[in-house]
């Protein structure tokens, strides 16, 4: 990934937080016909390994996990909000007009070997953790115990667990850091006024990178 120094985010805790906030990862692996992408929600175990470990599962019918014998390493891409940035928001436009549009975003690329788990006890534990995590915000959180045990057992038979110890992790926060302070403040004001999907979140990301 092209990652100029002013956009680079190297703090592991910040990258882990982005994964926690935007857990649907795009998993890129090398299959028999070339590169394959799958979209899988993950938990990040921050205490496992130096850079954390990603935990999730895929359908047993998904050939991805069978094709890993040749190339077990995967790239998982997590993306936060993104948005178009018009040069009309830049103070510089009113001064010299030497400005162009761009696109802001924040992403994390996590690399590591995929470890496959078929043990029912391991799978039950991971599905329980995933369920508990994602049901937290629900008024009445669903629990695995709410479904018949034989039904849950059949569902567990239909999946395999995947665990990715992160060996390399790269963060890129492209949030107008290459612009002047006045331009960045203009971007925050413009995003706030536009009020589109994700604009408030992007305004906060830009604000978070302002010099203190």
C-alpha cells in the first residue's frame, strides 16, 4: 500500500480500535485461480501475540480454507469511513486556487497465516464470543442458548474457525494531514455542514489529527 509518512499510523492500539469499530474484514488469499477475496467479521484479540490475533469463521462450503495448504498467508483489509473532499472547502482555494479534489479514508492492512480450527469446542467458544460482542448493543441480546442445542450443533458443523496471528500490520489515516491547518479546519466545517453518511465520523478523524 502506498503510504506517505504524513498518512502513516503506526500505533497498534489505534489500528486495533479501527478493527474493533469496523470489524468486517476483506480477506485476500491466493487460490488455485489466483487472488480470492472473502468478507468476514472478526474479533481482534489484542492480548494474543505482539500485534494481536484475528478470530472468526467461514462456511465449511467456502473453498477458501481448503486452498490454504499452498499459500497460508492472508491479507485482511479493514476500512473505516471514507468520503469525497471538495477543494471548495480549502482556505487555499480563495488565496491561490492551486487545489484539487481528493478522497479521505482510514484503513488497516493486517497480514498473517490462517490457522484452521474444526474442533467443536473451539468453534462453540469463538461463536459465543462473536455473538456476545456483536449483540451487546441490542435491547435484548440474543444468546446461543436461545436456540435449540441440536440446531446450534448443526450450525457449528457447517463452519470452520479461522485464526490469524498478525505478523505485520499497517495503518493509513488519509485525513487531510498534508493540507494547511486552515484547509483542514475548512474540511471539518465542510463535512459537518454536508452531513452525509459518514461525514460526521470523517470530520472527527480529521479533527483527531490536528496539531495539539
